[in-house]
C-alpha cells in the first residue's frame, strides 16, 4: 500500500512540475549590473583592458532594480519553473565560482541548484529565456521565446513580470 501511495505521489509531483513553464534567466545585465561595474572599473583604471578578469568582479556586481523580487516571484509561482542560465567569461576562469557566490549572496538558496553556466544557451530547453542580448551566446538558437531584457518592450523587471503574468 505504501509503495502505491508513494508511486502515485511521485507521479502527481512529476505532472505538476511538467505543467510549469521553464524560464531561464541570464545574469549579466539582466539580474546584475555588469555594464555599470565594467564602466566604473575602466574609469578607475583605464589601463585594464578586461575589468571582468579581475578577482571578485562578478561576485561584486549589484543586482538590478527589482531583479531579486522577480526571482522570488518566479520561484514561488505555481506557473513557472525558473533557472539561471548564464554564460561564463573566457576572461575570468573564476567567474564560475564568483557567479555561484553571487547567487548565494542575493537569491534564495534554491537557486544554487538552479544555476546553469553554459556558453551556448541554445542547448537548454525551456519555454522562455530572459536575456539582455538576442545573440552571441546561443540566444538566437533558443527554441522557446526570447524575452529581451532592457529593450523598449521589456525595459525592466516590472515589464517582464507583467508579460509573464499575461501568458
């Protein structure tokens, strides 16, 4: 009897999870302010060609306005199954660790198991990809819908969440 109950419970959990829409969210200039930190680093030391190669560059990025709220909303939603999908920096091999530490510093701990660091975003399968770029890291090959963050249509997290709530 217990086996049948657990099997049924597992099937129900799988069905509920499969009903959710998978959303991938980029980090740099979508969740955190890469461009602002890059600009400040260049202003502080114009001789550094790649500020993102400096120790703790990625960990010290500031969250964009409403990004943390949006991630909490998506994580607690009955409609969405969110993951972070960010490309690594070839200029900083420490970015893998630093991005993971950033997630730990700013987001719900559940995102530690939802962090995907992948140089080609067309390899992930889901319903939505929220990213500031429309190409360069496989965004143009993503099979779901690309929501281009920071554009006229989706200038901020409020606009993105409004759109997702309507879907």
